[in-house]
């Protein structure tokens, strides 16, 4: 779900800004007739080891795990305007308006954008224009899990040492 949310956030912002359609890569849909671009999460790397912490309330205990990730997103452009759209999108991802919107609305922070690569693709009898570049994004993931409440902890054991006398503690119900 996290990967789909990252792709959806980028596609939403870019579809509102540009005239071409940004779609998810590998979505099994029909190929658009007009020029288009695909957005796909290529690599998700855990940035550091996260520690769990606990939130104690009067009625529950919640375990909270927060983890940071470095995500590599690949944007690929198809059609006659592939190179122009790649250039314009690359520039837009470096602008403060787009960066702030992605950060404040989706907790995505664009760290780096690579060079545009020209990679024409052979389709049946002709080549179609294709350009691609990658964006490195930082984000975090938080998971909360309620822990069942317990009100007593007991320990019971039988020791087989004849020299020392131990007592066994059995908790009593309140």
C-alpha cells in the first residue's frame, strides 16, 4: 500500500500540472493513444534501523513503529513529446511549489533527480521516442498496533533443591 501511495501522490501532482497523462507502470491497462508517461517505484531502501516505542494511555497500550525509507521512482515518457515532457517534468520536480506540495500533502521529500536518458523503443516496424529519469525520495512509514491489556503477571515454579526452601507465588484474581 505504501508503494502505491507514493506513485499515486506523484501522479496526482503531475497530472494536475501537465497536459499528458501520467499512469502507473505495469498496470495491465491499454496503452494510451496520445503521448503519456509512467510512474513506478523501482527501489525501496530502509534508511536506518527503527526502534519501537510504546504509547501508554489509561485504557490501552499502543506499540508504534516508525521507519524512514529512501525510494527510487522511475518516470518514463513515451511519444513525440517524450524528451520535452521529460525535461519539463524534471525541472518541475526541482521547483519549490511541487516539492512543498508533495511534502506537506504526502510526506514525500524529493532529494535528487537524475539526468534524462534517451532510450527509443522498437515497436513492430518503427521506433517510438522514449525518455526516462529517476527521482530519489525520502519518506517514512508508521504502524500502530494495540497491545492487549493485562493486569497481573505471575510466575510459578517448583525447585528440586532440598537445602533451600522456595515458595511458589500464584497470583490471585482481584
